[in-house]
C-alpha cells in the first residue's frame, strides 16, 4: 500500500538512501523512479498528475510490493514550497523532472509556464538547500540552444532560446548555478535532447513526434510532418537518459551536460523508419511549420562521456522497443 502523504519519521527509519523525483509519474520521471526502485533506493514522488498516468503509480508499487515503505507518492505541485520542504527531509538526491514541457503551450501561456518551470524550480532548489540535500539533478532542455549556428551543440557555446519554454529551462540552469555558488548545493543540469521510449506522452515536446508517428502509422494513417521534414533532431532512448541522471547524482560532477545520442536524424528519415518497422507504405502529410520550433539540433556529448555517459541504444533499437510496447 502506498503512502500518499508526506513521509513520516517512522517510515524513514527504513531508509538507506532516499531519492525524491518531482514529476515522477510522467514519462521520464516514471522510468527514472522505476530504475531507482530496482536499484534499492527509497523513492518519494511528487506529481500533480497533470500529464502523468495513474497506472504508472500502480506499476511502481508492484516493483516494491515486498517492501512498500520504499515508495511514497504525494499528489502535489512544485509550486507548493511548504510541501516540498516536508518531502525533501532526509533525501540524499532530488531529481527535478517536473515541468510544463511544451513549446506551443509556453507561447500561448508564458505566465503559467513561468510559474511552474521557473518559480517551481526555485522552490525545489530552496527546499533542497534547506534540507541539506546532497545533490540536485535538473532536467533542462536542448531548447536553450535555439537555432544554433554551429552543430553539434556543445555546452560552452552561446545559448539562444526562442520560446518561453526554452527561457524557463535556461533560467532554471542559472538558478542551479547560483544555488551551488552561494549555498553549496551540488547541482547538475542535463540538457535533454529528444527523449523517446515506451510511455512517451504525445503532448510533450521531448519526443512527441515519435509516439504520434507510431500511433498514426499503426492505424494506417499518414504521419503528419510540420514543415518540409528536413528539420533534424537528436533522438535519445529513455533508458540512456535515466542512466545519465543516476550517474550524475552518484558522482561528484556538477554543471551542465548534453544528454543525447550524438546522432542527427531528419523527421523525413524518422517517418520512413517508423513506417518501415510498422510495415506500412504511406505518404507523410505535410503541414505548416509550428512557431517556436528549431530547424536543426544535435548534441555534442563529449563532456557527458567524460563522466561515464555512454548511450547504448541506436534509434532503430529504441524504436523497436517503443513500437512493441504500444
């Protein structure tokens, strides 16, 4: 049985190493929480269930049914600083995944995105600082690069966000740096490229194109491409992203890291690959480009490799796993 309240002192007596995952019922957060539980961590999840799936909570409970005290789920928001300060007590690590991760929504409602992604992140950092958390790992985004003039993008190049969502992520990075510099809170910022895998939310900007393509193509419908399809992305499988999070929590590395595959793929190439794997012969349906979308982005992952990051899944391998899970 899951504890849906703040963890008590009594339950914490069972804890060896405790990790908090904000947004832990969402796509990446769920996979991360699952891996942490399998590794023996005691995991506390806070999620407002705005995009996360309730069935993910049941799946996570099943992983620790012999020791249910290892999982605590709290339905709540990162905009609630008082709640965060309660939940972060005795936590070794905080994995901050919660966000409104949608470029179009950020353009339509920048104030709301700022409330969650910026003020919410400031709350998470404050609660981590006040509770003596060892390290905070922040989910940032390759969107901070904007339309980078030089690719692959490296961490030391100038950023150029072109959407409120991208601005919110870059602001979160700056806050992480400031909290480390002024308060000694160790932080690592992971600039996710296009994360995909089983359970991906088609409304998220991380890899919405992949679940949408798979859903349409499996129904025999045309995959929809915005623009000419020559825009390119760096797709990285969710298991590789999870491994990067845990590696960066458990070692002494701090700062900003690109988390991608290091391989660039056009949307036209992706559509052809999905159609081939689903054994469908279809012609993509092209629509007008969307505001705020970058044309090309790919990751230089040299810096992440220096601290042990090594993506294991090719796009073909990851797509096979994702398609088979649908």
